[in-house]
C-alpha cells in the first residue's frame, strides 16, 4: 500500500493560534488573520478550550490551513490531530512521548518535540521526531517555562549540534526575529507578538520579511 509522503515543515515564521493570548477572539478568527498574513505553519495550541469545542476548532482550523496551503500542527493532542486530519503534532515533556506519538500518527504526519539542548535533539531524532522546538530563546510571559533562557548564543549552539531542524520559541517577535533567523534556525515560533498586534495579518507579513532578511546566507 502506498503511504502518502510526510509533509515538509516550511521554513520561516511558525505561528501559534493560541487560546491563552487574546482569549476573547475565537480561534478560527485568529487562524484566518494569521493565514491572511501568509502564515505557512500554524500550531493550534488549546490550553483552556473544552474538549468538544477543541475538536470543532481543530477541524475548522485544519480546513482553513489546508485551503491556504499551510501546514497545521496540533499542540499536545494526538487524538485531535488524527480526528481533524492535521499535518501533525507538537509534544513536550507533559504530553505523550514522541515515540508513542509517532506510533499513533504513522509515517505520514509530522511530529515536533520540545527540547532544551543538543542531547534532547539527538534523542528526539531517535524517537522519530521531524523537528525540535527549542526555547525559551528570550523571556516570555505567555508561559512559565521550567528552563533557563537560552539567548541567541545558546540557541545557535543547539542549532549547530542538532541533527533535526530547530524552531526557536519564547519571546520571539518583530524586534528580534531577524537575529533569531541568523542563528540558522529553520523556524521561529511566535505567539504574543503576532496575536497582540493591532493588525495580525500585517504583523505576520512583517515577521516573514524580517526572518528572510536575517536568514543565514539570506
Ligand atoms: C514550536 C514549539 N516549541 C515548543 C513548544 C512548547 O511545547 P510544550 O513544551 O509541550 O509546552 P506547551 O506548548 O504544551 O505548553 C511549542 N508549543 N511549540
Ligand atoms: C509555549 C511556549 N513554550 C516555550 C518553551 O520555551 O518551551 S516558550 C512558549 C511561549 C512563547 O510565547 P511568546 O511567543 O508569546 O513568547
Ligand atoms: Mg505540550
């Protein structure tokens, strides 16, 4: 039987459609704005949404992303990813282990894993991950992260030692995304800087331009 090829994770800004930041705006409205700005990767992060509403949101956001040609990943929830036909998941220490997420998702979907250093990135590869989320790059108020801030030097060190593409996360925004890109990361994950902008779509466009200018060799 032919297995459909696993989607590739597009490089550049990686936008989170999150229910903890700007909680009064529906997730679908956030996704529409992110996609209107040209987002190519959207992670749906639902920490407060009741499960049935979360499934409905996942189906709607995945459909929007697919129509726009964007990759959609579900934060934490392998079950929702499968039910909504998402492109994959992003899991961390409090979620299913990456190896088990891979078993459930099969070879045709993406698995991203949060790690804190190069050793974590090597373990993620062994577990079947496609990319690693590495942070916190800078201080963030979006989440209390149980790990020290890496800074650009720390991020660059992980990028050099990681066998998997690295997505930097934590405090990334328009003021620093070019310097994050210059470390050689594959992607830069952004939550509050995009969702709290006056014009979310325009912010996504600006983030993409700044990432491109900062890229190594770009
Ligand atoms: C791209 C990316 N990197 C890291 C994280 C953090 O995931 P996790 O550690 O599971 O924490 P929560 O997001 O679940 O609070 C991420 N979501 N995305
Ligand atoms: C969800 C998350 N995980 C992080 C990690 O370092 O693992 S930092 C973070 C929040 C990032 O939000 P913002 O872009 O608003 O700073
Ligand atoms: Mg998680």
